[in-house]
C-alpha cells in the first residue's frame, strides 16, 4: 500500500470485506506522517494510543460489529482541542506543557464512533492568523509546493493549516479544525480539500480552547464531501456541557452517493465579492462553476450584501475585544507557563504573559482592551455589534431570494511564504479572511470545495454559504459540484 485510499467510506468497505484492517491502515498513516515531517503538519503524534485504538477497531471488525463508517478511520485534531493525556499547546509557549485531563466533546464523539486519533496538528498561535506560520513549532508547508526548502514554499493557510495539509498529503482521512473567521475554509482552499464550517451551535465547542466565543465553530476537513458528511454526523448535536449548542437532536445526513439534480435550486452570486485583489483564475473558476450550475437547471442570479464592505473591520474589532477577554485567564497561576519572576505578583503576571505570548497575541490583547475602554466602548465595540447585526440581516434578506450563495473562498491561490511574511498579521488576515469571516458573524454554515488547479498547479476553491441549519442542502450541492469537477483525480 503506497498511500491511504482516497475515501473513508471505501476504506470502511475494505475493513468489512477483510481486505484491509485498521491496524495496517493506522501503521501506514503513522509511517506517512514520519516520512512527511518536512511539511510540519503535526506537532504531536500519538502513535501508542492510535495503535491501541486500531487494535480495538480490528477486534470489532473481526467480530462484524463495527460502530460506524468511521470505525478504524485515521483522524487528526487541531492542537487547540483538548485531548486527554495528550499535550494541547495552541502552538504557544504559554501552553507548551499543558496536558488536559479530558477530551473535547468532538474528540470524545469521534472516538465513540471508532475513529483513530493519530495526533495533533499545527496552527497559528491560539488560532490567530491566516497562514499557519505564527507557531512555536515553525510554519506548516503546503504539500502542493514545488519547493519545500528555505522560504520558497507556499503557505498552508490558517489558522488550521496543519489539519489541511495532513488531509491533503494523505496522512489521514479527516481532520478537525476550528473556524472563527475562515480558519478551516481558508487552509482547505489553499490545500485542495473540503472544509466545512457548520452553523454556530450545531457542533459543541466544549474543549475547544476559546478565541472568539461568539464566532468559534469546530470545523471539518476531508478529501471528499461524503467523508465530511460522515464526520459531521458523528460530532454534531446538543451537548449539556456547551450551553450554546442547539437543543434539538441532529438529523443524520443520508448518503451522498446517490445522483441528485440541481434543477430549480436558486444560486446567489454576491456582487460585493467581486472585489480588488481577486485573481483572474479565481474569477474564471467562479464563473465556470456558476455557468455549470445554470446549465444543469439551477437559477443563478446576482444578489447584494451591502454591508460586506464593513465586515472585515467589524470582525477585526469584535475579534480583538473577545481575544482580550479570553486571554486574561493566562496569568501563570492556575495552569500554563509561569515566569520565574518573583519580585511581586504583578511582575510575575507581566513576565508570564510577556514570555508566553507572541507579538500577534499581544497586539490583539492591547487593541481589544483599547476598544473596551469606557471612553471607547460605545464608539467601537457597541457600534461594531450594531453593524454585525446589519451584516446578519443582509444574509436573511438574501436567503429569501436564493437557496445558497456561491463565492470564492480566497481571493488567490496560496501565496509563497517569502511574499506572505512581507505584510503583518493584521493586514494579511484582512485580505485572507475577506470572503469567509462574514459567515461567522452571521452564524451560518459554509463549505469550501476544491474545483481545479491553477496554471501554477495550486488548488483553486469556491465557497457555498447557506441559511442556518441547511448543512444537508449545502453538502448535497457541494457533492454535485465535486462530481462535476472531479478534483479528486488530482490525487490519483
């Protein structure tokens, strides 16, 4: 076996027919992770635990009692989800030695479905970034890069770049990311994999180390839309440990293998997303897929989301305000890094935070606290909340006219690392998150689908956005596009 099979469902059938077993598949995955170390996708590999889980899965398959389609399937977890007994660092010095005593709900549910957790993946520190370069473990390299040496590689996207590369490079079948403003869809786009951001509240955030509580959502990355649906089926649903999850049970999504028609589906093309910085090849891909849908019987029409022009500024302000609040827990007293400074409690706090956070995190804390000052609160924070409501209302009006929105995921293909680092983190996030962050502010589901390779053989992806809790509809349309464009052939 030279590489992992392309689809988890196919692997599951191999397990059922006994032509392959979970231990062999897991050993192969671990060997691939070792041989692809240069990509820097993983920051911790849990070999011993993974092999034990694989043995248990093998026993279940031998007894013809698999738990689910994910039983024996290798999955990676972004290193900002708590994993019992396994380091969870957020790629930071602050949490470098932190070992949780419990599993995040999504991790717990995956393991309950028989999935094999092979390790933790790299990210921008605390999830603050769009390149997966601001990590104490170093940058993650995009596996589509022609050159992986020095600074001539392409970035993986962020902040869930490690998870995207792990899936794209065939190191596992699926990976968990987190999505605050596009941190699952952005790297999925750059790495040529499927990236789903579910509706806010559909998937539990319990055990996801918070960045922006009102926008954070666990994300899913896979090679195919069908595998993405399988993972969503496993992790979605109410959780008593997360009060923000919806209380109604999640309705399982049926198999996406069947043929479907897009005839009569209303597709909206937001005019505001045709903006400065949009590469010609991305625009061409957007047009081709819209025409493809129209030719198949879908209704394609232009729609307006007038507050899009303000969304990135609103997102930035709200992000920094919530970051300032969430980062206040890291004081060196209860857990995490603690400075050796002991001249006073105040000095110990200051030194701990100075040593434990990088410049990006510090800047967001400072900015957030500035916006939250008494004299600035109404001028910045409250005003941003009001505009956020207007942005959400734009989507409400749009979904009265159309079923889904079709947009680019990113404005370009993956930049070279040496070009990306020429701009600071704030400016890069403003560019990289332009098409994605508004879905987080509105709380709606969105999915990034790889469509084709550019002239430089880098993935180009498009995004579908739908109304709240329309994941099934999004996945079905995404599956139709996937079959039409056959991007997975690029992995064969």
